[in-house]
């Protein structure tokens, strides 16, 4: 069993996936981790939309000019949408939940990558249409998920930017 440090060390943004479907149990594990993520005043302003159909995933590859090509091979996507009217901490709450999704994917042996949607021209409208997301929600990001078809080196602990740590 990997330690939390080892999961963080090996979690990298993966943008190429095999055609192996992601098991529902692994997606549910990821969602459980996201649903337990902290939020201001425990308001939980987020909602998650799980996409596993290629007719929904492949069009996401064009939701941005650059940075969304991973949806050409992703076998799942999880949209993180938030109700900004509930709290002024909605962006942080959504980002924490998205990060839990990324770490949970790594823990399950999956690759994943954050695709920024919020304030990216035209991206939110496309994602909302594909995932049938109500107008009152703001799409923060979409996490691509799948079995890795690329290998990335773990972080080298000796090369971390320790100069950014202050005691």
C-alpha cells in the first residue's frame, strides 16, 4: 500500500489513455473522495457530472484551443460544477474537490488531468451542453480519467522547491 506521500509523488498530469474502460467502482471511489473534501462552512457548493460515453468525451477535446486534447483518448471525465450563489468560497471549494479527484485517481492506478473550464472562452457553454448542466451552476473544470498510455517520472523529492518553505 502506498503512503500518502508516495501517492502525491507519483501523481502526474496524464494526457494519453488506453482504450480500457474505467470501472464504475473506481469512479465511485473517486467521487467518494471528492464528496468528503472540505468546503467553507460545509456548504458543499459543488456537483459532479460523470461522463463515460465517447460521444460526450470526444467533443470535449475541442472545448479549448489548447489544453483539452486529452479528451481524445480519455475513457471518463468528471465535471466539477459549483453553485457560486451559495458561498464566496466556491472556487476554493471546487478546486479542493477536484484535487481530491486527482489524488483518488492516482490511488486507484489511473491517470487523470485537470482541464480548466472557468473563464475559458466558449468552453463552459460546450461542457454545459454536453453534460446537461443547469444554467445556475458554474463549470470550474473537467477531470479527464483513464488508464495511462504514457509514463511520467515521479517527483524527485530532492529537487522540490524547498526555498518556498519558510519557518
